[in-house]
C-alpha cells in the first residue's frame, strides 16, 4: 500500500521540463504496452490500465523527465486506492471497479488538519470512500494517529452499520484511509444518489474534534450493471442449535456479502463463525468478517458475512459451509451442511 510516495514521484515527473530522448519514450511505451496476467498477455492500449505495483519500475526509472502524451496519460490513469484495496490480481475486476469509483478531491482544513475526500464508491452492498488526512505536525509521539470518526448519509439517511477501515502512512504528515459502511437493510439505489460524509473526530493525542463535512453525487448505474445476486432462501441449523436463514447473496465488483437472519438457541452464541468452500473455478473461498445487529423487538439478529476479497470476474457459483472456532483447540470445526450459491 505504499502509494503516496509513488504519487509524489509521478507528480515530480509530470512537472519536469526536461524532454527525454525519443528512444526512451518508445522504450517505455513498448515495455508498458504489455502486461502479463495469469499467463496471458494483455495490451493496455485497448483500455487496460496498469496497477501501481506493475508500474514501480517505470516511475523510478523515469522520474525527472517530461513524457510524451501517451506516457503521461498512462501515469494519470493508475488504479485508485479503493480499487487497489478491494481487488488484488484480477485485471478485469479492477477495470470494472474503477469504472464505478468517483474521484472527488475535495479538501477541508480545520485546526491544522486537512482532510481530503479522494474517492467514493457506492454499490448494492456498501459505501466505500478514501480519505487522506494531512497534519501540519508530523505524525508520531505525542501526535499518535489511529483513525477518524465518520457518519455517512445516503440521500439524507444515516447509514447505521459499523464502519470498517484500512489505513496506512503515506508520509510523515499524511495518512490514507479506505473505509466502508454497509447500506441499511432493504436500501435499493438507482441513478444519482447524494453521499454525505461527516468527519467529527481525528483520533490523535490530543484528540481533535471539529467538523469536516463532505458532499458529492454518485451515479450507481455502473455498479448495478456489475452486480450479481442469489435470492434463494436457505435455512440451516448449526450444531449448537442456532438457526441461520440465508436471504440473499450480493456480489459486486469489489466484494461478496451473505445476508442472514440469525436466531440463537438457548442463548446468544459465542461462536466465532466463518464460511469456507470453493467457487466454480475450484478456488478456495472464505468469509470470516461479519457484522451482527439486533433486530428490534425480536430475539433475532441481522448477520452480514463478507467473503474475503472480491470474487474473480468469471465466478458465478459458490459452495459453502458454516464453521465455528473451537475455543479449546483454536481450530475451526464444521457446524452445518454445505449449501450452494448461484449468482445471476
């Protein structure tokens, strides 16, 4: 995730006024024109944009020169942070995800801390957003930084789920965070939607409280075109007597989530649940990250399980089974029967 230093290198390269020899430009274009992916050679001139990891060689080699338009355009169309965080080695899926991400670039500064809303993605499962936090002081004791507190709204409605995040240090003054929050139950989106993100705390020592309020409009049609679902209802009884009812599975370009109603047996289970299995290509599939929310007025819970990583672009079937963690052996044991998911 060392992307910010690379961004700085590219900025310097693009600002330089030295013109490289024609042979150097042609060499770069020829080398960048082909990228090996899973044994196949793909031509980036037909729409493929290289990932940052593939481009490190070129940027380090060419910093400090002014490139002809084709090279400059390639630099300016690297995959963004949201795409890189969610999609690893599937170039087709990266292309799909990047088609859905909105670049914002809005910066608000309060109390010596500037926060930039870099990117926003809205799909059928979640709102994901990338923020960059820059302090006038260098991060480190006593200014230890561990994140921000955000509220996210869609068309004025607060998203009630818990925020999950991944962050990294870009440089001594800058941290980058990609965060997500699930859509509210039964929230169906179409066309243009208004996304408002309100940051009210930056967790430093001392903690900084203020208001960094962002608002942007995102069209979700591209994400809807890439979304697959399985709406089959599947009921499973776990080995401890708990009941799980699977209502739907939604796979987007960047994730796959399973939506359950969970009914505990005699008491709320302390199971550490996960779901393991395979996809139709024979790849191992696992899902151990989940959010559990009490359904008001009932003894039931709403359970959302996230599969680890985005499914590959040609995956449309899953075979999964529930497993639970044995607190004595710290090994996962099968807790229910296998079930199938068919995505359409």
